[in-house]
C-alpha cells in the first residue's frame, strides 16, 4: 500500500479540507496540546505512522499523497502528510490535570466529544479513562463552569462505548454515581425543587448506567436516603441489585509513617469526593426534611475534622465550590425569570 502511495502525484490540499493528520485547533493550554497530539497519533493510520513520526523517514513524506475522503467515502482531495515529532506515551493523570485546568464549558465539551469519537477498537485510548475523570467532569461542570445537565446527558450516551471498549468500570458507584447523587441533592436543595416522580426517574437512570456496582463506602446509601426523604419516594424496590451497606469511611494514613507526606497527598486526592459528600450531608441539606442516623453524622464529622487537619492551610475548596455553585444557579434563575418576562410580554402584545 505504501509503495502505491509513494508513486502518486502530490496534489495541493484544498482550503476547504483540514488534514486529518493535523490538529485543526492549536490550544494555548500545553496540557491540551499534549492530549491533542496523542489523539492525532492514534487517529493516524498505522501504515503512515513510521513515516510521519520517525525523523529518518520524513524525507519520504515529500513523495507521498494520501486521499482525503468525505463522510460517504468519496475522495474529495489529496493531502501530503506533515512530519511530526515522535510521540511519547501519556498517563491518565494528564487527563486529570487537563480537566482541572479547564475554565470554559465549551472547551471541555468540545474536547470530550473528540475523545469520545475514537473507535472503541482503539482500546489503548479508552483504557486511559479512569472513574476519577467522570467524577471531575461532573463536579467541574456542576460547581464551576456550568452546563452540568448537558455533560451528564452526554456522558450517559457514551456508556455503551465504554462497555465495548472493556472499560465499563468508569461508571462505578464511588466516583460516578455518588457524584450524580451529590449534584442532584445540592441542586434540589438550592432550587427548592420537589418532584418525586422526576427525581426517582433520574435516580433509576443513573443506577442503570452504573456498571460497576461495588458499594465500598456505603455513602451511596446515605445519598439515596437523603433524596428519598427530601422528594418523598422509595427507591429500594426500584433499583435492581441495589444492596444497602453500613457506612465505612476511608481510614486515614498513619502520622508516624515514613512515607506519610506522600500517602497524605494521595489520600486527600483520592477521597476529595468523600469529603464533599460528608460536608454536604452535615451542612448543606435541609435538616427539617432529611433525618440521618446520629452515629452516621458523628462518623462523618470525625472524617471531616481529620481531613481538614491534613489539608493545606488555605481556603477550603468545598467552601469555594459552594459559593461558585450558588453563583451559577443564581444566574440560571435570573435567566429563567428574564425568559419568562419576555414570553409574557410577547403573549400580551
């Protein structure tokens, strides 16, 4: 195949066509550029990679011409691939860092759709996704950048792809489902929303999408119980294979351990969502409609106290996120009121 390619005449690339071997957007975010370059490598046909990514073969690219096809498989142009620097493997942590760095919901959604468009046959790409990534996308959109409903709906639609790619464990209880339930509980609280039918259906949908149903901490039980009490529905008979479990919060690393500092930092990162959930149950929900076992609340308070003691001496992240969330939903309420006023004026005129 390569021999045939090298004997073809090289045609100029049409200005209407963007090469599939080149990134159409150059980001100012170096983390995004690393991810884009890695994805471009895996979207490059295997037979062309030795020529594009190996410096010793770059001269041969000058004699190569590759057909560019439209969505229907018709050749609409020809392209001369551009030499690129060798690609180094990336870690899942790079995705984590990038999600943390994003401050724009459009950028996050555009990037997410690019990565979700990869064929599930490229399992090395799909294996980079970890449960923490879905957690971070959901919390990022809910607390900081907005568009939570759109991100949640889109993530739901990608469930089958993760199953096909043999990585369905990203839809687990501790990271994915608990994030969804935490956001539901907070959104209902701040909006003063009471709709038992809709709330139960959302819970059932989230439970169905959840593939890895190991209940490690029992926090999901507290979240479901809180939603049940607030919205006045019963979920136990509605959730197939749902097994309640007593609360088992993570154990803190020993202060006397030689590797305490390393263990401490990892512990804080791994259990940030647990901290958010405990703070929400203790402080952010309506105590008149939700009643939690006092022993559970005591365990949560002990966890929160120890977590704060180990955290850096700076403004608490949860407090900042709550303020940010309230601003986001305040803006949504203002927009909803504005839309209603416009509709009323239109109808009256």
